[in-house]
C-alpha cells in the first residue's frame, strides 16, 4: 500500500507527516497570542475566514516556549473538527513510501517518542514520521 | 395533537416512497421474506398510529392490508399478481388519505370497499377489480414540509456563519480599494441576501421548548413515586421557541433543578398536611420570551431554603468566615447555593444531593450566555429563574484592548463601563485583593493585562495609561467584578466558534471569532475568568453602611447621556441602546423616503436633529425595542452612563423629547423612544382599528405620569384601544399599574396588573415587559371577539 508523506524540517531536523490529514501549506499570517493556553500553542490566526490554532512544532517536541513568526510555513491539518497550523521552518517535498513506518521508539528522545509513529526511508535518509494529533494534544503526558 | 398528526403524515409519506419498490421487488421474488417483513411493518405501523390518532377509516383500510400480508407471511396465501396489485392499491390509497388529511379535505370512503374486496378476492375472480396503479402517476404533490437530519441543519448554519465571515472579509477588502458604486450596490444586495439567509436558517433551527419539557411529566411521576411524594406538575409556555442547540444545553440543568425541587423542596404528604398545605405539592415550570431572551421559571411550593442553615454550612465547609456570613443579607445567603459543595440536604438520597450541585447548573447555564437567579421563602417554596439568549452562535459582544491584545466579552455579561480617567471610580487594596469603589459599592478587580501576560516588563505603575477602563461584568446578579482594560472599542455581533482544546483548556475562553478587522479574537468566559482569578462571591460585596442607598441606585434604570448634534445634552434609556456605531457618511443616504444607514447586514432608519456633514464619520446609537431598530446620530464627544433621573418635567407636546431633568446642575432632555420608533421604524404595523370608532376603551390606573403617558399609552393604542384615565368612565379593560391592587378582584378578567418590580409575582407583568403586556392586551381583545 502506497502512502504519501509530506517531508518538512524544523529546528534542523527532518520529519514526515502522512499527507492524508494535511489540508494545505500556507505562510503564517499574523499570529495572535493566546495567554494561558497550552504551551505549544503559539496563538490563533485567520485563514480564509476560519480561525486556526497555530502550533509551534518545535515547542511541542522539546517544550520550549512557543513562538511563530509571520511568514513561517504552516502545515494546515484538520484534527477532530478543528483546524491547526503546524509551524515548521521549511517544507521540502511530498514523497511516496511503500513500507509502513518502522517502530524505533526506544531510540527516540522522550519528546519525539510521544509524537512519532516510526521511521521511514526517504531518498536514502531515515526520517521520523510524526502524528499530528499527538502534536496538538495537551502537554499533560509530557509533564508527568 | 396537531403536532403528532403532522409527524405521522411526514413519517408515513417518507416511508411510502420506498415501500412500493420493496413490494415490487418482493413480488419478483416471493421467497424474499425480508422485503415482505418491511411492507408488513409499514402497514402495521400505520395501523397502530391510526388507532392512536383516532383515524378509524384509515385504520380499517390498513388493517385489511395487514391481514392479507400476515396470511402471505404465514404461507396461507400465495402472492398472486392480483393480490400484490391489491396490496399496492391499498398502499397508494394510504398515501391519498394522508394527503387528504394534511390538506384537511374530505375523504371519500366509498372506493375503499372495492379495494378491500380486491384483497379478499380469490384467484378465480382476479379480473373483477382492475389493477389500480395509475393513481401513482397522478398523486398530488402537497409536501409542504420535509424531514431534514439535524446534522444537515447544523451544516447549513455553520455554512451561513462562514458566509457572514466571508462577507465581512469582502467588505474589508472593498473598503481598501476605491469605491465603485456598482460594486457597492451589488455588495449591498449580497449583504442583504446573506442576512436574510441567516435569519431563515436561525428560524429553521428553532424548536419549541416543548421538546425540552416533554420528558418532565415522566420524570416527575417516577421521582415522586420513588420518594413517596405526591406532586402536580404544571407546564406553561411550551410553545416558546428556542434554538435547538440551546434546548440540548438546557436539558441537564433543567433535569437537575426538577430533581432538586422534588427531593429537597416539596415535602411528603404528611409533612405538608401538618404545615397546612395541600397534600399534593405543586411544581410549576413556565417559559416566556422577553426581547431576545427566554425566561424559564421553575417554582415549587415546598419547604423553601433555610438561609441560616446555608450560611452555617458555608462556614462549616470553610468557604466563608463566620463574620462574613453574619453580614450577609437573605439574597446573598441564598446565592450561596451556587457555591460548589454546599447543600442543605441533611442526607444524600438516590435522587440528588451527591455533590453535583447547583454550581454545575449555574456554570452550564452561564456557558450558554445565560444567567440564573434564585428566590426562596422558608416554608413557602423556591423559585429559580433561568434567562438564556435565543441563539448560541451569534453573540453581541464588546471588544476591548488589553495592552497590545484584543478580547471580547458577551454583551449580556456587561453591567457598565467606567472610565478611571474621570475619577468615577477609585482603587483600593484590601488584603491583597484590589477593589474598585464605584458609587460607594466595592467591586473586586481583575487586572487582565497582568493576569494574562504577567507583570509589565517596563515596570509600569498600576495607575499607568495601560489600565484606563473598568468593565463591570456579572456572571450572576450578585457576582459582579471589574475587568481592568486599556481601551474599549466597539460592539460587534460575533460569530463565535469553539476554540481548540489546547485553548479551551485554559478555562478562561468561551471561543474564537473573526471580527470586521480580520484578526482573530478570543471571547472571554466571564465565570471562568472569575474562578481563574480566584474571585469568590464573598468578596463581591457592597460596603456596609450605605448598602440601602446602593440598592436603590442599582434598581433605578440607567440612561446614556450624550451630546446631540444640535449641541444639547440629551439622555436615552440605556436599555434601548444596543451599541454605538461609527459610520462613514457615505453609508448613509436617503432611501425609500427617509435617511438610512447601511450597516453590516441591515439598513437602519437614521434620526438626526441637524443635517449630517458631507464627509467624515458620524457616530450613531443603534436603538432597538426588541424588534425594530433605528440609528440616532449623536456628536462624537463623550457619552456617559448614569442613573436615569427620577423626575422629569414632561414636554408640552408629544415629540422627540419626552421631558427635561436637571443632572449635575445642567438640563438634560430625555428622548421619547416610543415616539422615535413610531415615527421612524417604519414597520409600526397599525391595526385597522384606527378607522373605526368602535374601539374598546382601556382605563389606566396608577403608575407615574411620565411612564404611563410616554411608554404605556402608545403600547395600548397600538393594540387597538382608546385610553382613559378617568376611573368613573365605563371601560372594557383596566390596566392597574398602582402596585397596590387598586382595582378589587371582582373585575379579575378585565384587569391587567403591572408592576415596577422586574420579577413580578403571579398575575402581574413587569411594566417594561413589552411582549407580555402586548400579548395580554391582544388576548383580551380577541376574547371580546
């Protein structure tokens, strides 16, 4: 079974995301900060008369304070009826992969372990596949 | 009953469409017992419903078809073409009868004998009845209502909300480019279409509150049996309509309140007998629309709530100090029932009293933008009143700024806005909590900027320019607090959508919206904000000495005092002012004989007392009486909210000005809102009564002069009455506004009693409850014929 993946880069690390869940990739408009929201939430932004929640992908992984700049690439995903923009540094390409992601959980750092589904081979490199819905879920599991 | 019939018709017609196909498919394959079962079930359902609805004729026809089908199922008869045709004919006939029922037509019963004969005919005489299938082709098409899945309605609603948002965005883009008349005309047209569609969808989603009340008789029956009590349930106003989403949201709170009333409120028969009450307890539930709010009242005649006990419990549980409880009055003590973990129930029962308390009820009601109030007299009963908005999705809200951010609060939560610059409030710090002293009442303050973003990095002092306004909000009549904000912008109708879990988890937001400026906006949850800031009811108290005076002030209606375009200071009742609009003059033009403002999705008649400038912006007040709206042009200077002066010198002639009062040494003219609406709102549909001299006469007794002349009389006249104030004259109807039962009770039927108390007792109406008064007048007019 062929599966399409979007390969993107944040904080110098490449990762892949199943293309099924992805609506579009847009440059970030003005991001309005939301005080007291979950730590990875950088804020909200307007996208074609919808309000999307902007997630700092790096902050979701390593727990740093969320910050997304205008113009940064947002991968727009729809998760349980809410639109999210996952901020990344760069979006590379869409690629096909025949194999299912290989589980390598023990090898990942905790932040990655929480959000990753495994590893795939893209153009000779190993790339972690991440699960967008884990990315947006509350930090409770990470804090514990 | 009509509803049941309509439902039966819709349901039968829907099944009919599919059933003919089933029966033909079954005829082609007689071994297919599943299809036969489907047909049988349909006929059986029709028969059953007919018995219930007392449609004996239809019941007989379907009964015969059911018999034949039953024989087929049991293998007693063979599915011959003649028999199948006869069954089809009966099914078509059911369709015809259903159509006739819907149109209220006479049903010709003569041909049914033949149809039934065809069913019972043996194969030999199959030619005695020609196969009836032509009626399918000529079936009338009277379907005036169809059934639509709720999901589709929800999708339509969210689609229309998106449409409104896109329209707003388009309007923003248009404003940036140079204006082109043709484009603007087209855009205006689109705007009005969108508005119309929004209304239609909102209407489509309206549901009678009956569906909320329908489960209550059973609940009351089961509970009273379980508790060994005898309770009579009285339901009133089941035809009030409400957004169906609101109905769902109210289901749990209402059930909880009813459980409480039965378990803790109403006593057992013996106890009631000893207390001198009837053995049967009474639970009254009523719904009632006033303006764009629905009021639901749940009242029992049980033992009431022991306020002292409530206070003691609050002290025991550590929620309040004994001293604090001592200083609280009855109302404040009663409001303690909304505190988490407080109950006067001595024992936990299977029905209620298990921790899920009134605090949850209250937060559920507040989540949908409603409020809840409680009244109780020990030994006499408890009354809970819920006020909820008509619809959830579009909320009028105030937008304000905090440091560099924007937020919004539902307008229904806002009491008033006080500017700190003008010294109308002063700040005080007691025990680590900040209070604002506003007209001698002490209100706890949340510094929103500090709460949301922490201490200002520049180390600004509290009195710095950042915090210049106090927005006084309440989540309940008694739980008031102030939010300190940097700037107050405008009122806007927001399409509010839920925010993502990561944002809602903060507990202080109610949702997100996209206002006209195109930047997302967060709607604050007033109750959540208070609990996040740790404000407790006990802190929100008036200073002791002058409490009496304060109550008077807060009971007085408020007025907006502004500079009018001719330079005079004028006032208008605050309740009529919906929002302040700053509009470009180009949005105002003469259309259909009067000045009109095109604003968002509507056109408003504009009232101005001096010509408008050629260019620039004009500030307008959007006034609304609940139905119609007009815009009143004012000077863009300052506008203050203050108590409405109690005495007015009435104007000599009726006109735009109702009277004049002196406030702080200078004269203020009060606008006559009834006059403005009757002159300018355009759709003041006067009844044909005015042509006839045979108008019934209405006598008005009591009530202060200004009010009865300026506000009450136009209402009565519009309803089609002549007015008299002379008690010696004959009259068809008496309006008693004296608050003292001036009219003796012999005239009960012809008396409408009004009171200045906003929560009137039984048999009275609040004197500004326009809808109720007009309804009462119309009802009595109709009763007269």
